[in-house]
């Protein structure tokens, strides 16, 4: 996916205006840095500007950019050239940018953000290499036509002009392409670090290139001090730091070398810089310094960009691998959850078949046994025999327990779909509480405290199913207080995450539960009571969740238990 450049968000006329302002300024800078002997600067920045403008501009706008470059170059005439030669030179510069941009788009692709090693190699070989090589030959040839005696120095002049255009592409084009992108949000500490890097590099470069070398020095080892800063920029800031560091180093190196200072200065003995700068009689004068400087800057720029691109590709690959690992973990979690749900559904299906079989095969014999026990207890001959009456009572209780178990299995295994309707929640709560109190009438003192918020909206529930769920919750609360206690009921209205729900809290002062028990109370057939079936709370959870609600529990041993039910409002 191509990186979006910030400049593309601007109006086309605004982009053209910025280009029209920058191009003459860069032409003026380039001519100020020109070596008169070859009429070339160490770095011809307009070449980099034209190529960058074409790469960040859509294809249909290329003719406008090329014509603007020709017109602006012609309007900035060289004092030692006729106007027609300036026009031809500007045309060659525009042709260089168009050819370089075409080759980049054709062989590298539409990604021109220089974040890949492939992009950097394409910029070096296609734009700075092939395009600049061909058009510089044409430009130097046209210049030689205006001055026939210049053909003798055609090769040396062409070499310097080509390197000048290539260096403009290698120094300025990456800087514009990378810094015109949507930069990531760097923390302030990293911005300060980049500022410190630029400052220290500027000072170190000034120290390196401000040295006045003696005639016996052919090379100075201080030049190696520049490489650690380029490595620092590439390792910490990738393309942004590398391009900024290369620009600072290039500016300082050109400034001092033009004044016959630094490791690349090769002045003529006894000829001051002012004389050299104003003289163009000797074509050999200044050319070695220019060639050495261009070679150094080219090596610095290419090495830094390749290292930054390689590090950027590695970082993005690691991020991609991390993202894929995260997606894989999420997929595995979803798969495990799906498998768990599948196993649960298979168990539910088996439980449904079992419940249906028990309902058919067991309930009828249980009904017959219950009828027989009831008849025996009513016979006159059995009324005066306490042992037989006790045994018949035990049989009746066990039959009722088995019947309740079958009912629970049927309710849990084959749940009916709820038919939600707007219902006031408080009457449903009171009905379920009354049913639980009647079923658990043990005579122990139970104090019921109610706290109901005023103006509650109706709940969207199935009244019959919700009655079953709330009855189970109240029954559990009453059974947790065998010697009596307080039962507190709170009904509130809550808003959150764009949803409106009613919250029902049922708190008891019973024995409470351990954390291990809390984790398993909603599992089918898990119970802590000898006479329990372990289906009450799973049925509660299924009913509440089928209403798009949720149920939660908070408990501690000896401190009671609170069940919180949230239900959707109408």
C-alpha cells in the first residue's frame, strides 16, 4: 500500500506555488556553489526537487511540473550563457526528472516512499544513474556547441555535471520524499534526540571540514568521524534521521570545501580561493576537490539510505510478524472457544435426549409410584402404624425429588425461546420472592429489605421464564441462611455504552462461598448441598443470557453472597 504524502492533500495550485518558490531559490544556491571551470556545483539541488515533485504528483500532472521547471529555469538565466542555452539546459533538467520518475514508476512500482531497499536501489541506479547519466551527456553536449573549444574537456565536464545532478537526486529527493509523508507520532524525548543528533553532527562536521590541510597531506583520517553519526541516524530514526544528517553534512562539507578547507580541498599552490572562484581559464583548477567531495557525499548518502531502508524493512517485518502472531493467538482462542461451545452443545444434545428418555420412561412409573404411596397413606389400616407412615413419607419425598430432577433436566436441556415483552420488573421480583418464601417456609426469621429506584422503565423480558430464574436465586439465598438473616433487594436503572439496562441485586447474609466455588456455581450438576441437583443456577444463567442480559456473583465465606442481574429495558 502506497504511503500517503501530506503534499497530496494540498490544492494543485498550492503545490505548484510551493514548487515555483523553491525551484528558483535552489537554482540560485546551486549557481553560488558552482566551480567556474566546469560550470557545475557539487550538488545541483533543482534536479532532486524536480524528481521529488514528479514522484509525489499524479501522472496526469507531470506535464505541468515539467513545463514549470523549464519556465522557471529559463527565467533564471546564467550570466555567462545565452538565453537559448539556458532554455535547453532547463529542458534537459526537466527531461531528467521525467525520465527518472518514469523509470522509478515502471521498474520499482508506485511505492516511492523509500522505505524498502528496492526503492533505494531504484533511486540510485535508475534516477541518479541512468536518467542523470543520459541527460547530463545531452546538456554538456549542448553547452559544448555554444563553446567549441569546450569539446576538449567534454569527458571531465560531463563527469562532474553528472555527479552534480546525481548528488542533487541522492541528497534532496530522499529528504523530500520521506519528510513529506505522514510522520509517525514521535514522543518528545525522541524529537529532542533527533535535534541533538543534528546539532552534534553540525558541530562535528564543522570541526572536520574547517581544518586547513598542508600540502603533504593527501588524506585526513578525520573524515571517518562522520560515519558514526550516519549510523546513529539510521539506527534510531531510519529514513528521517538519515536524510536530515546527510543534508547537514553535505551543507557543511560544501561550504568549507568551496573555501579550500577540509580533507577534500586541493587548491593550486599560491592561488587564493578568491582568485580560484573568479577564474575559469584552467579547467583542471578545482576539479579534483569537486570530484572527491561528490564521491564522499555519494557514498555517505547511499550507505545511509540503504542501512535505513534495511532497518525499516526489518522493523516492519517484525511488526507484521507480531500482528500475525496476535491474530493467530486470537484465532486459536476463538477456535478453542468454538470447540468448547461445540462440546457443550453436543453435551446439551445428549442431555436433551437423556431428558426426553427419562421424561418418557421414568415419569410414568414415578407417577404410578406416587399414586400408590398416596393411596397407601390414606388407607384406614395404615393410619395407626407410625413406622409404615414414616417409610411412605420417605418414598413420597424421594419421588418428588426425582420428579424435580426430571423437570430441571427438561428445563435445562430443552430451553424454550423467550418471548420478551415490556414488563414492570418490581412485580415480577415480588412474585418470585413470594414463591420462594412459600417453598422454603422453615419458620426461621428472614428480614426482607427493598430499595427500588423511582421511575424505572419496564424491562424487556419473558415473565414466565424470568419468574423461574428469580425464584431459583431467591431460593438459593434463603437456603444460604438456615438460621435466618437479612435479604436485601435493590433495583436500579443504569446507562452505559449506549445501552439502557435495569440492575437487580439480591444480597443475603448467609454462609457465603469460597472463590473456587464461585468459579463453578454455573456449571451443570455442580452443587454444595446434599439434596441439590446442580441445575438451578445454570438455568438462571441460560435464561438471563437468552434475554441479552448477564448475571454475576460476589461472595466471601461468612460475609454473604450478592447476585447481580442486568436486564435490557424496553
